[in-house]
């Protein structure tokens, strides 16, 4: 583009107007007047109508504001979770002395966000403020600018409109969702974890963490009597405590080829990240040290073990740029790195997809080698698409039968591989991606209650 063309484009962007549908409709209604030119003494009528319309267009265009007469502010949470819907709000402020009809258009990063504000027309009062609301949903992890905003403004007459551009410098970070974490916290506070399949496995004893109140019975420690509760109820009430068992939990998340497959609207990798964050929050709240590693054929992210809910934020930050790849996972490299980073005994939770015997043998060799040092839990994501392919409907053709036979072979190989792991003393969870979070939390609570470490 030449310098002259760019100059013209900039000038048109500032002052240019475009006709509206209303102007096109009026022009269409006036068009039959040109038939009057066949009558000499009426030939002036269409010309006068055209001049009147042109004058109206010029007057309407002259009453349109420039970009400096309006301002746009955008409000969106700086961090949006994958799959989460969050509110989006625009505030359009007018310094123009006339009411306007405006429609807002935005250039949100489509690779990261879906949704936005509807491009409907709204009335902007003279020297007033207009709020435009919408929602966006996180689609893919990463950081991106939110893009510019354009306002299509017209007067109530509405013969022409002007597009005003505003370059906003705000950005958004799409990160692994914490919705599951917040939901588990809320359910735990309201004692409704059973609603999502989490069992109450608290072990009562001489610990220091308060568990519940109950009636006092002979043999209870008198030091645990709650005198205020006893006074309210009119009989002795004692406190119960849970046994604390601090340990280290290391989360290993497979980012290899099989984790790129979709389950619903998101990849299996996203479900694994969400479950890892939920478990990190539960373990951190319980006082455990939590670390994490994401790997494919090499280590992609590594978060040292740390205590408390800070582990969740550190893990979430480290996971933002990591994407699953179409390579086979290198379990040996991951476990070698783990052996260097975590020398003390720990609970290792591996979230992966074991679907063939070769990968299972490589994984089993690493798990067996580290069995004397760590306690391993393998969370194997079930492939619902393969299970559906194995079920042949009545009247299916030859192609469906072949697909069913191949699917059954994969299912059998996978079942054999998982059974070999169980026979070797590895704890194995075979779950669908949607049910993974509750299953992982249940297994963690069971192992912690048993004092398995």
C-alpha cells in the first residue's frame, strides 16, 4: 500500500460515513419520481427530491460525532479459566450534545475466547453513559490482546452512520480452570461433597484438626468437652478431631499424543489439568506439600513441591503455556527427572491414557523401579469413543463390524495392561475424563486415611 493510499485510508477512517438501510429505503421510494421527467413541467420534481435528500444526508452526517467525542472502557477479568463463562462489560461515554444510536463491534481473540457482546443497537443519551454487557468463555490457554473496539454511530434520523475505532491495550490470560477447585471448596464447606461422588473418609482420633461435635460417652477424653455446646444442649458434648498426616504429593500429567483427543468440547489434557488443580487444592488444604510435572517426550513444566494453596497458583501459572503434542510420552525421562527432584518418599499421581501394551510395559517398568521409594497412583483416562465403537448396533454393515473388532482389541489390550499394573501393586483408577476429579480426590483421601505412605 502506497503512502497516498494509507493517508486516504486514515482520513476515511476518521471522517468517512456510510449509508444506512434507511437511506437506501428512502432512495428506493424516491426512484419512481424519475418517471416524471417524461412530463416537461414536472421534470423538476425528482431533481428537487434528490437535492433535498442530499441536503438531509449532509446535515445528518454533520451531526455525527468524531472518535474523540466518545470513549469506550472494557471490563473483563484478567484471567479466564478454560471452559469458564465470565461477564464482559463495556461502558460507552458520550461528550456529544445529541443522542445517538450506537452498535458495538469487538475483535476478541477467537483462538482463546468465544462469545462477547451482541452487536445490537443501543441508545446513547446526550453526554450520558451506556453500558453494554455480554459473556465470554475461555477456549484455549494462552495470553493475548483483547483487540480493538469499533462503534457504529448514527443519529435518530439515521441516514448515514460513522464507524469510530478505539484501540484498547488490555489483555487476557486464559488459564486452566479453577471452577472445579472453587466448587469442591464450596461443597466441602457445606458438607455436600457426596453430591459429586466424594466419600467422607475422615479418620477420627487424637489429631489436632477439628472434625465434628457429638454426644459425650464414658471413656472420652474430658479435655475434648465443648462446654459452650454442652450448655446450649443441656448435656455433655465432645469434639472429634482428624488425624493429620503430612506428606508430599507429586502430580505427573501426560501431555503426549493420546491426551490431544477430544472429550466433549475440550481435549483430555484439559480435563487432566483441571483434576490436577482440584487435587492440588485438596492436598494443599490438608497441609501436604504439592508439586507437579507435565511431560511428553521431554519435561514441559516442573513445579517444585510446596505447601498450602500457593501450590495451586504456582501450578496454574506453570501450566498456562503448555499444550499437548502429537508425540509419544517418554515415561523414563519423566521418572528420571522426578528421582532427582523428589528423593523422599511421596505419593505420585500420574494422569495419563494407557491404551496399548507397549506404552503400558514402559510405564510399568518405571513404576516397578520406583515402587520401593514412592507410592504410585495411575489415573487412566477411559476413551468413551472407543467404548462406543465396540458396541455394534443391529443391522450394522461390514465396516462397522471391522471397527467394532478393532475397538474390542484395543479395550482388551488396555484392560490387560491395567491389570498387570494392579498385579505389580500399583493403584490404578480407570475413569472417564468427566469423573476424574472426584475419583482422584477419593483415592487421595483413602490413601491418606489409611496412612499408606
